[in-house]
């Protein structure tokens, strides 16, 4: 009797989507997703000023992400960020302001300047009606200004390569609308902490009806291999990867990869491969 071999149909196994491995990631660019908040010139640091209120004596982060303002000078929409106030030294009525991208949005391209309005940032840091904020121990009037004390908004400029100094959160986006569903790229180690979050936002070749059940029909494969073959301490490694995928509207997907190591180890630079795959058996509720 002859037996017909049938591969196992497991919820998390599947066939690779896309083309051969040698044509992956032709159109993926990377940007630093966190760092100092800058004014429109792209160089001047933005300062949080608690004019007339208490000293800025604790570090605080906006609980909810701030939505970028719409403008005709950029290609994409929907980027959001959280902002963190760090007290100046010595502690006074000012603090430095930094941002961390939470949602990369869709359609952005290198060179885009995304604006976050100061009034929107302040609305998330200070509670409505005044009083002491649960994020920053200040009250009274506040402002976001440039280095000369002039009111200003925060402008985030997309550049082609992520910054090693601000690599804790790295955003990847397709440089055009022609994308495979697999990417290869190099990552620098984050400046601090033991984890690194990579969010890839890219157009999907799936129809809008398929994107609805994306999480049940698609899985993500990610691998990080250290690229430094020099004198690297044994405690510096490429790291392990956990992944997630979600829809971003009816045209894009967000692929999230977290690179992490156990306590006592640190992340080295790495060469990363991320690929999407079809589940052989869609998961059910």
C-alpha cells in the first residue's frame, strides 16, 4: 500500500509569501523612531517651559500618543508619537522634550517633515482644567519653545537611515508602493535598555477583504544575526525576536518585531530578516 505524504497543517506553520530571498527588501528604508524633539529647522532642540508654575522635578511621558497635524507638504498620514519631559539640571522650570513614534502611519517617504503641534503636546502632558499632572509634577501655564524662548511646534523629519544613538524604536517604511512582503536590513544596537522595537509599515499586496482577517491568516518570521565578528564580549548578542502583525487601514500592514536579550546581556548590531508567511491553517476564535 502506498502512502501519500501530507505536510502537517499547524496554525503557525506555512508557506512563504513573496519572491525569492535574493529580491527581498528592495524598497525598505529605516528611520530612527525616538530622540530629541526638534523645531522646524531640524536642529534646534525644543524645550518644555513651565512658566509661572512649579519646578519641573520629575520625568513624565504623555499617557496617550499625540497625533501629527495634517499638512500638504508630506506624503503620508496618521503618524502618532509620545513625548517625554526630562528636567533640566539643575532642576528648574524647564525640561528637555523627546519623542517616541508609536504608530508609523501610512504612505510616508524620506524627506517628509511631520508636525506635532505644541498645543496638542501640552494637552496630553497637562490635565484639562489645570492642577498637577500625573505625568509631570507641574501646574500653571506651560509652553513649548525653541532655544531662544519662542513658541514652536515639533517637526519630525524622516531620514533614510536610522540613528544609532536613537535606535530603541526603529521605524521601517516602503520608499514606494512596490514592496515585497519580506525585508532584510542592518540594525545598530540601542543606546540604552535591553530591547529594541522595529515597526515596519508597508503597502500590502492583499486585497482589503483579506486584510480584515490578517492576524488569523498570516504569520511573521524574524531572525537577527550579529554582524560584528570582532572582539565582541560574550554578553553582546544579536538577540531573540518576537513578532506581531496588524492591519493599518485597508492598504497597509504594520509588522512589529521586538529584539531582546535576558538580563545581564546586551544587544549587538545585527543583520535582520523579516518575512511574512501564509498559515496553512487559519486560526479560529
